[in-house]
C-alpha cells in the first residue's frame, strides 16, 4: 500500500499558493488588456505554474538540502506524477481556447532551469549566473501570460507593456524570495543578487527597477495602451515598497506569525489581495 508521508504532502502542497497567485496574475493581465474574465484560462495557468514549481521542488538540487530541508524524505516520484497530471490538465484547458504554445513555455524552461543542459563537455545551469535565475523566472512568467493574453488582444503595444510589467514584477519578487535562501545558494554556487551583492544593495537595485517599471506603466495608462487599473497597480507598488523597506531575513525565524509570513504575503498574496481590494471599492 502506498503511504504518503508528511514531507511528500508538503511537496505536493508547496506550490499551491503559487498556483492560486498565477491565476490572479493572469486575471490582472486580462484587466490591464481590457479582456473579459475567463475562468478556464486562469485555472489552466494555475495548474501549469503548479506543475512548473512542483517540478523544481521534486527534482533535487544541492541547495535544496538547506533551503528546503522540510522536503527531505519526500517521495519525488509522487511529486513528478502530480506535475504531469497538473500540466496535462492545464494544457488541455488552454488547447480548448486555441492556445497551443503557452503551456510548454514554463514547463520546458522550468525543467532546464532545474536540471540545466549540456553543450558538448560543458554543463550549463540557468540558476548559476548573477541574476540570471531571476531574469529567467520573470521572462518565463511574463511570456506565458503574454501568449495567453494574445489570444484575445491584438494590440502589440498592450501585449508588450504586459510582458514588460510581469517580467520586472516577477524579477523583483523572485529576488525577494532569494533573501531567505542566501546560505544555501552560496554553498551551491548559485549567484543570486542577495547572495552576491548583499541585502542592502539588492534592495536599492529592486527599488530602482520598481521606479522605472511604474514610470512606464504610468505613461502606458496615460496614453491608453493599458486600462486604468490604478487600484491594483498602486496596491502592488505600496506592498512591494513596504516590504523592501522593512523586511529582514531574520523575520523567517521570528516568533510572530506576521513576520514569518511577510515574504509570502509580498510574493504570492499581493496579487490576490489587490484584486480583492479592487472588488471591494465602489465603481
């Protein structure tokens, strides 16, 4: 009889919030593009990102022994099976809307991101270069979202702004997530920005990227390239700035639940909460 142990359950649940956040991020992209709400693509995108992130956790890496020690002892085969099922379900749902390329972008890049690839005698890993990991993660999310949005939006400038917004947004949040993993990343030779530049310098860079991103978004709203969704945009900006100003990796071991969950709030729950705030406001 197959017994699912606690680490395996943690593995299977480790990407659930990411999947929910993915659905809400796609909804935000639809709002920015002026596309009517479509639940099946949201569910499909959530399933595909669940598969992608669970794959990264199911394929063991050297830094995971430190950064994700709670998954040690998990049944990786069950995790891989869950990835395959989620990916197939998400792909079928997108195929029903005539979207054929988008499902494969995050899953294929996710595999090479986790395992790397070989060019002759050289083994290359997307995780290894300075900031390369964060750039790849940002582009993967943004390209998949843009491909889905493109099924209902023909304005290339709108799609381009959405691509830029989510590339930079996820770049920032992936760097934020790296603050807690510095020790394991240094040991594994993964040159994330916090591991190489330190916390203070990384925060300054992310605030500069954030300022540039919102300058572009402001012009895009002013000229009508994207819809006026200032509630979502400003809520996202406020949450990210507040987090970068006050967060410290020491919060991860704080006795306060609020401090322990602050990083997760800024990364995964911000899109969910921003849509909720928008829904609660009149008009």
